[in-house]
């Protein structure tokens, strides 16, 4: 299912990783500080160490003592390590010539694997920060080795030393990586799905808004949110989220929407090109669009969406024209939102430069600039590389995933790529902000 979470169960004890880590660190420091000790005999010892280290790494998988979820990645990493180890042991001269570059490539590969593990493991924000630092340093160092393979005397020995220290440091991090606190926090969030409630979907035309929605004018003086401020969700009574495709709201702003509630969702395109499963490829476009909008309605029950307006466009046909700006301006004037959320409109600062996302972001920006609301409102941009407001979604992210799971048509390859990217981004923003998971937004001053 789309965005299904898999719970890993590692049975490897902490002492296992700590022991490996300290052995690697001691060897690495020796090689770096006393490279002459490892010039000849040391390279062969490095081969022995690399072979034994990768056999140990594979042992828990082979013996069934560890989840097989990342088995293929661990097998590939160990195969490369074993190859280098045998070269260093039996083909010393050849090893000296190629080992430096290969070690750089291996370190690059392992850093990428650790990036995957960062996404797939449950960690507290503190551990996330250390692992992110390790990955960044490993990536930079690996590129340096690959670009400049031969440097000063004993360069190879020092590279081997730094490599061993990095691997050892990572093993120590692994010992304290897992955290059940995140899962327990998400279990405490209670939400009910009312199967009888239907989130109405209307095609742009005569607008009929829910008259029972609370007014944005609560008699208090409006104070615009400032970068770095903590969001007071009760402040917003009439939120509006403007996106390009049926699942954008859930994917990019699901945590914020759930905590806001009473959200009007405006969707420009029906997502007719988002076909990931062969059985849908023969379906008529209009029928497929209705299917995707129905999935949005089902997801809306979970997140607190009260109404959906479909603007009637197809994928890649959205343009920032005056007519489209006027349509959004009409919605803003009629709905009178106190917070508007849409895509980042600058290609250079967005996480996802999809042309439909950029077009919707620009249309919304122009409409917001023309909109006059004396009561006051805030304007948030999602999918941005320059967030200045963060929403802690550590305890509600599972609700967001439940809503995304309602988009059953978006499985296939998309169910592998997008969940990884979503989890990576929320973890990075979370680590930066000192929480487990966070969504980042750029609050724009009008």
C-alpha cells in the first residue's frame, strides 16, 4: 500500500556495534597517525580486516538474526569490501594503484546506504543529527579521494585510516540508533474515520462554501506569524490549501492540515498523468480523474478537509495566466481564509521543481498579492528549500501516512520513490529543528 510503514526488528545487541566501532577506530587512528606502520604489512592487514569486517557484517543476515529488509544493500556493500580486501591481501601492487579510488567509491556507496538507513530507522532527533553529519562528511571525503587519488607520501595509508575511523564511528552511532519513542508518540494520536461523511468535490464554477465554517474574525487583533514563531493552530479558522494534483496536499502538508482542520482544498489538475499501475493505463482520462478525486475525498475525511474544489485542468496544462490568477482571487475573496498554503514559486528554491507545482505557486502568489483582507492572514509556501517556519509532525505523521494510503492508485514505483523522499525531508527538517519529524514552510511577508 502507498506509504505503508514497515516496522523493523533488529536483534543485534548494542555491544556488537560498539565492539566493532572501537576496533575500527583504533585501527584507523593507528593508520592515520603512524602511516609508516601500515605501508606494506599494514595494507595486507587492511585486507584481512576488510574481509573479516564484511563477513561479520553479513553474518547476522545469513543467520537470520537481523531483518532482511536491507539485505540486498548489505550484500552489495560487503561484496565490494571483500573484493578490495582480497586485492590488498594477494595483489599488493595492484591494490596500491587502485585501492585509493576504490576506497573512495566504497565510502561514497556506504554513505548513500547510511542515508537510506537514516530514513528507514526510528531515531531521536539527537541521533539523526550525528548520522546526518557522518553522511555529509563521508560524502565530501569520498569525493575528495576520487578526484585526488594520489597525494602526499603515505596518502593511501591515511585514507585507509580515516575510512576505518568513519566506519567505526558509524558503528558506535548504530548502537544507539533505534528509538521506540517516535512510534509510541504516534500511537497516542487518536483519529476516527467517519465512513458516512463525504468530502464534497466541486468543479470550478458556481462556488458553494460550507456556511457552518467558523468565521476568521474572532474579534482579536490579528498578529501575523513571524519566522521562527511556533504555530498556534487554534488561531486559524478558515485555512485554504492550493495544490496541483490530488495527493499533493497529503504528501507535502498533511501534518499541518491535520492540525489545522476545517481546510478547503483547491486542486488544479486531476492527475491524469500519474498512472503507476498498468490496469489504469486503459482507463478513460475523465474516469481516472474522478477516481483520483474520490481518493482525495477519502483522504480528506482523515485530515479534516471540509471541501475540495477541482479547477478542471489536466497535468502539464496549468499556466500562470491572468485568468487563473483571477479564479484563485475569486476563491480567496469568497472564502476569506486566515491562512493560505501553496507551493514554492521559485524554481531555484524548491524541493520539487515540477512545472505544475511551480505554476500553481506563481498563480497563488499573484492572487495573494492582489487579495485584500482587513482581518489579516498568513501565507505559507511548502516544498521549499528555505523554510523559516517548522511544523512538528512527530506525533501525527502516521495520520498523514494513513491519508496518503487512501491514494491507492498511486502505488507501483511511486510507492517506493516518494515515501523515501518524504521521510528523508521530514527527518532532515526535524533534526534541524530539534524534533523527530517536521514539515518546513516559508512564511512570506506580503
